[in-house]
C-alpha cells in the first residue's frame, strides 16, 4: 500500500492533537520502593526519589522505519474509515514506538495492523496493565505488544482509561493469544475487557476481593492464596539477616 499523496498535509502532524485534559501519558514523582517509607528497609530503596518521567510526543521525522510504518498505517486507516483521532499520541522512546489509542477504535486498528499487506502485525505477544496511581488522570493503561513476523518489526499500543470507567474492548477476536493475557490484566488491575469470551480470574481465587497490582491495594499483611499455594504476609516470612 502506498503512503498518502504528497499534496496531503503532513500525516505525522495529524497524530499530534492539541493536548486535552486526561492526556494519555502521565507520570508522577517516585519516592521509595513501591511507595513505602521508613519500613526497616536496608537496601537503600526506601530513600529512592525520582522525578516524574513523561515520554514526550514524537515529531516527524521519527527516524528508521517508523515514518514508513506511520504512513502505511494512516493509509490503511483511511481505507477502513478509521479517523486519525483514533491515535491520540505517538511516542518514540528508547528506540521503540508507542501509539496511544482511543479505546473506541482499538479493535479496528488491530484488524488493520494485522491484515494490511504493508503492516502485517500477525502476533500479539502480550497484553499487560499499568496503574500510575490515584493522583494521575486515566491512571490505568492496557498495553499491547504487537510483532510483525513478516517485516520483523515490533510496536506497542496503549489504551488509557479512568479507574471508574475501566472498560476496554477485547481484542481476542483479532488476536486469540490475548485471551489469557486479558484475563490476567483483569485479575491484577481490574481492567474490564468487554466482549472477552470468559473474563474470569486466572491467578487469584474466584472470590478474591480487589486487584492486587493496583497502586491503592494494601501492601502486605494479607496471606495470599495462588490457587492452592499460600504465601504468608511479609512479617511472617523467613528473615535472612
């Protein structure tokens, strides 16, 4: 598939909308390991303090194969009637490209990425979650790693949602490998994958209350059961000092 015609406006610019409240990328200052302070930590991580890191919006030229990829993706989106606003932000960081995607167009974008002859991202190798914490808007992110075995390329998609509306459409219909990955992300982060064929717990017991990898989940003090194996709370584990 050919890139957009030369007389069209710069396609990369179309992917850089004016920042809106609840931007897809957010960060916060990190203090202490897992946010814990003065807990008898002897490793030094308790005093860790790092500034908030915000991967900047990328501007063309992106470099490498990224420009060709974005042109081909935009052409495929135009053919399928997917608006350019479906991609909220493009980030190039540490030699990797991330597309922040509007959840309403996620499945259609995945279909285009998989099926278009110039893209051919045939494999979804993982779906995972991130919680940026209570003071960050759209704090929950669903992250997808896609691989093109045809062109030997990898990209990342991210969908950011609010904790009170943590719904993302399932991509299992496009990528069957996402099935158990979405179950684990629901289990650990509470992101609801609408349309999943069987969205049930996969690590925690079926009647478990809460999602253990959210930032506001209690740290320690609870004996955790992993499908029959019990892990005691930290204060009851063996000491190595």
